[in-house]
C-alpha cells in the first residue's frame, strides 16, 4: 500500500549557511531577537527570522508555515542554543506536521513552562 508520511524526524546535525528571510522589526520600540532556524541535513538552507521578544526566556519551540506534499503544514523547530539570548537563539528542525500556524501567521512562538 501507499506510504503515509505525515511526520518526518531527523537527527540533529546543523548546517552552516544562513539566509535571512525576515528582518522587519515590528512597532517602533519593540524589542526583537534573531532566530536562526537550522536543518539537520543538507537538503535545505538554514535561515533566520527576526521575531519580537515575548518573554524573559527564549521560546522553546518555533512553528513555521510550510507545505508538505502540496498540503498546508507546519515545520517545528526546537530551541538548540540560547547562549547569546536575548540577541540571538538557534533552533533545530524537528519535524513537519500537517496543519497551520496559529492565527494564520508565518511564525508562532511556543513558550515553555519554567523548569
């Protein structure tokens, strides 16, 4: 029968090339950080996106709009390195899921509860 691949998982291996996708700040005076989104293999280039700060800690997960086999999907990136927070944080691709980003946005920040 046909293969169902609603999720793809990859083991962590980061690429080194970066492409800045979005760098437009929000409202005047809004504080932002640069999110580096890394893929674990050489199939796609890593990219960066400037996002508003929504808390004292970086988001644990970023969800980005994508397509998978012609359908709407969400790429999930998990926080990998916050040593330069609040200026920069790196996120590693984890999986692609069917669905959409909350409120029809391009990137959704998912805050994690305090440990």
